[in-house]
C-alpha cells in the first residue's frame, strides 16, 4: 500500500509538471501556465476537506480521483486565462479582462465540473457489490 501511495504521489507530481511543460510550449510563455497551475492548491485543499467531511481515508481510488480533479481544475483555469488573454489583446485592461473572463466563462466552468460530478455520482453512493471500494474515487472527483 505504501508503494502504491508513493507511486501515485509521484505520478501526480509528474502529471502537474508535464501539464505545465505542455502549457509552456502551447502558450509560449512561462507566466500564463504558472497562473493556471495556481488553481491547483485550491483544488487540493478541497480534496483534503472533502476527505475530512466524508471521513474517507487516503487510498488508491482517492488518489486516482485526486489526479482526475487536478485535470478538471487545470482545464477550467485554461478556459479563464485564455479568455482573459483574448480580452487583453482586444484592448481591455487586465482587471477588466479578468472580470469579463469570470463572468463569461463561469457557465462553461460550472458545466465541466457538473459533468464530472454527475458522471462520478454512482461511485460515492457505493451501490452494488464492491461498490464501496470505488467510493473515494467519486468523492475526490466531485471536488473539482
């Protein structure tokens, strides 16, 4: 179990670094991907909070759910930063562009998060034989 936790933790760190590297190449900037990655501590805090609220322990399924939640948080951040950059290129100031991105992209961000929550909803319910085994996967995925 310890080996599995260590390997999943290393996988999470490598996933974050790989996503950061890909975003640096895509955005051709070091700053924009850094701004996007700053959403991850909030997601990780939500994951730990959800584990506490549901009295679920760290397990392999919960760590897999953590990796999925990090992916959703990153994609939502990319939506906001890309839209704000487009607004700044159109002539708006950075504060106005950030506010416009928040207003305009709120619905797609909520739809992405809701799709993941609804898709993973059967997991935390633990219905059927062995259903409780994957419950932490759904609990962590619903945080994003």
